[in-house]
C-alpha cells in the first residue's frame, strides 16, 4: 500500500471520528489529535515524493475533498469549545458578583468636596 493510500485511509478515519457526535467530546478530541499526528507523519513522508506523481494519483482529489470537510468540522469543534469557555467565564463573573457584590465599587467615604471659597 502506498503512502497516498495510507493518507486516504487515515483521513477517512479522521473524518469518521469528527462525524461521531455520540462520543464524549474529550475522547473525540483525543482521537482527533492522535489521527492528526499520524497524518502529519504521512504528509511529511509524502513531501519527499514528486509533486506530479502525487497529483496524478487517483485518490488525490478525494483527499483534497476530505481535507476541506475535516477543516470545517474541526473549526466547528473549536468554536463550540470557545463558546463553552466564554459561557464559563460569564458564569464565573456572575457568581463573583453574587458572593462579593461590592467588591468592585469605589467609595469615597469620609470625603466631601466643598465648592465654597
């Protein structure tokens, strides 16, 4: 089996993992990281080969199509993580405002300003 075929199989596995929504997100991210590391190794090995040979391979077009879908799905996961972090920070700020409601209030107790000369 050639490197391009291995890359195609690895990309298909990655795409299947990204499509699964039943698996817990942390487990899915761990699987994605592992498959991305495998793909990175394969791509580095492919860079040593001739570009024309790779371009004429029958599965090259399929890999390019899968790559676009993979990037879109990874971006979706990234956005959901970003939203969760934003929501968590908002909850943290709300909780702090209830536990210490006057922590951010600046007071000038004992001071007054006399406008008379």
